[in-house]
């Protein structure tokens, strides 16, 4: 029993001490957000789902810059036309340090962050309105590290698009859930070399 408690203590201490290691300068973030809202449960109801792969490099501790791709599909009802969302651009993240600005971590294994993005995006509907223009968003999120290098994320984000097509400005609030992998630069190099 003592060995089991000692092992649990060592693992717990290791997780807490590495909660900051993955967001240090020189590390990489690779992941994807799955944006799911409006899944109808009634017969003939519609859906709205999007996938947003992203990658970022930590230019300094707690600050990551990178890129994203946005792909989504939606249908208001069973017989309605299908809508398609798309976008590509730059993103930035800032992770809040524990105790900074009065914000404490929810749990010892996670970090609050703010994410913003700016790029080109659009929306088109079969035989309906379409628009392409400036794609932008901003919002707070939280990453819970299930292992020292894997985080499950929740993000509430204002998403807007200033279009040049049939629609002008449109915007909404999205509730996002995703998974990210945090790789030290040395580990990322090793993976790249093994792939050659």
C-alpha cells in the first residue's frame, strides 16, 4: 500500500510540475477543434459541425503563433440545402499564468488561455447566399492536460466574417471542444526524422 501511495504521489507531482513545460518557448502545439452546435434530435432536424485543425509554435513562454484551417458543413433541416464553411489564416494564443490577473487554475492540471484568429473565409449554400471575406474570432478557453503532452480543450469564441458576397457582416458565438498535442522541439524533430 505504501508503494502504491508513493507511486501515486510521484505521478501526481510529475503532472503538476510538467503543467508549465508544454507551453514553454520552442515547443509546438498541434491539434484540432471540433465545433459542434445545433444537432437536432427530432426527425428531419438539421446539424452543424466543423473541424478546425491548427498548429502553433511557442515564440516565448505562454505565447504561441500559428495557422488554422476551418472546414464545416451544415443543414438547417432534412430537406434544406447544404451549407459549407471554409477558412484559412493565422492564430495566436496567450496562456494565463497561475495567479495572474486574479485568475487561478481551475485544476492543477490545466491552464486558461485566450485565442484570436484572423484570415480569409467564406460560406456558401447550394442555390443560396454566399460570401467570402475577412474571417476573425476571439475568445477564452481552458486546456486540461490529461497527460503532460495531451490536452482536452474547451473554447467559447466570437466568430465573425466581413463578407464581399451576398452577405455583409455575419457573426455568432461558438462553443468548441478539441484535443491538442504539445511537443517539445526535440521530440518534433525526432518524429520528422523517423518519417523520412
